[in-house]
């Protein structure tokens, strides 16, 4: 692995080595253009091919219906917290929100500036350690949309199934689990994700939005904040993050070469299974997340008695052993292994091995 370590960072996160190597090969001279992708016009034939191919690959991988736009935007997932209500909220139609953690709370903070909402469910009562039941939600059939965070990067929870919202568009922040498993795009009005967790470098935000939803925004919104602007210009209204989009294309190629979304999903199930199994079988570690809500992307765990000294020691010694980024989010403490798509199985095996040794030395 030529000095590369296993990187368990929550984001920006590990990328497939094949994608990095391909980028390295192309860096100085992309396809005999005599320049890198970073240096070429976003209106050039070469870049036009890159962005079209990136979109087409994603459409194929996720089987995205024709009545959805795929947009490559900037401002991170965080700008979507504002853009979504700006474009999708309608007067006197409060938004229904399911609150599953820090990222939902940040989205609510921005939503509040635009319009009212109803919290139809929340797991804040138990420190966001579970996903509320999606049965018997008191959803408003007149809501502007229903808002969820599909994978909670910090709390380590993930929806196993999504609420059925009928005619009301379901909007999901999938920043930390997009392309980790198969899903039916048609069940959603809008899906979005900052790229830096599972699909590329930071700087580009993916938005998949149903056609009719781009029409509803006020024409008085700033041009750059209207989905319609970017949909009509095919993400080329202004200069897009060219290199990030190109990297995304290479990541999509890696997915294609690894059995597509089904292959990736199977690998993720295997990886998460091995790690949770090791935690559950040990008397030294435990997982604070309810079993049926556990994330396959961000595995949150602690040492029993929540001994913070042991946890700091764990993080430091793991880093020395080539396993980096295992500290839990500063807001919750503990340990967290982010095992996104590009984390190889060998990384999970190395982590489990290290956990056993650490337990033996410290239990
Ligand atoms: C990381 C993350 C964000 C924030 O992404 P930025 O691109 O930094 O704005 C939002 N939501 C979730 C679920 C995340 O994991």
C-alpha cells in the first residue's frame, strides 16, 4: 500500500486507490490535452464529456428515472439546509421533520428562517441513539415536504427503511451514505449529499431532484440559489468544481468495477457485520446505538465504563498502528470508525485485530 494508512475519518474521507491513481496519471496531461482537468475551460469538449459521463454513470448506478435532474452544486451539504426550504417550502404548508441528530438540527436552524415546521418524530430523548419508528407517523398530507437525514454521521444511526410520504415529497440528506446501498430514487422528491464522505473530494454537492420541484420556487430568489438555474444550465451556469466532478466520475467507475450498487452494498454489509460482531462479542467495547438503527457507514463505539483515558489511548495507539481518524465526534466523544464505501475489507480486519490486542493489553 506504499505508505497509505487505513483512514477512518468521517470526512473528507478515504477514496478508492484506483481513482487516486487514475487522477495521478492524468494530472499533468489529461488525455493528451497538454493540461490537467483543473486547468481547462468548463465549456471545453473534454470537460463537457467528463460532466456528462459523470451524470450518466450515476444515473445508471442508481437507476435514476428520467424525470429527475442530477445537479452538481457548491456550498456543501450545509447550503442545502437553506436552499431546500427556499425552493420547496410553500406558504401555510409547514414542513414535517424527523429529527435524528446534529445534522438534522442544523437543517432545522436554517429551515426556521424560511418557514414553520412540525417535528413529527425525534430521537433526541435518548441522545439520538436510534431511528424513530416510521410506522404511525403523524404526517401532514398538506406538508411542503418531509425532511430526514438518512445516515447520522455523528450518532452512528441509519434508516433501514424510509417513511412512506405519499404525494408529499420526501427530502433526504444522504451525505454520509449515498451510494452505499440500493434505493428507489422514485420514492424521494430530493436527495442530496456533500461528496466528501462517500463519493469524491469536497467541493461538490450532489442534488437529485424531481423535475416538478424545480418549478415551484419564487423567481425572486437569488439566481444562484434556485435549483431551476442549475437544472436548466446542466450545472454549468457558472464555473463548477471541475476537479471534484472529475474525481466523482473516477469513483463511479470504481463502483462499476466492483459489482455496481449491489456489489458495494454486499461489501458494506460484510464490513459492518465484521466490526459490529467484534464489538458485540467483546466485554471491553460496546455500541451505544440500538441494534436495528445501526449505521453501516459510521460505527460508533465506546469502551465499557466510558473510560475516556482508555479511549484517548486507543485513538493514539491506533494511529501509530496505521489506523487513523478513530476519535468520536467532539460533540459525543467515544470512538467512531467511518467505514465508507472505499474503506477496504483489509482495513476492517486490521481494526478488529487492533481492537483485540488493545483489549488484551488493557482489560
Ligand atoms: C458532513 C455532513 C454534512 C455537512 O456537509 P458539508 O458539505 O460540510 O456542508 C451534512 N449532513 C450530513 C449527514 C453530513 O454527514
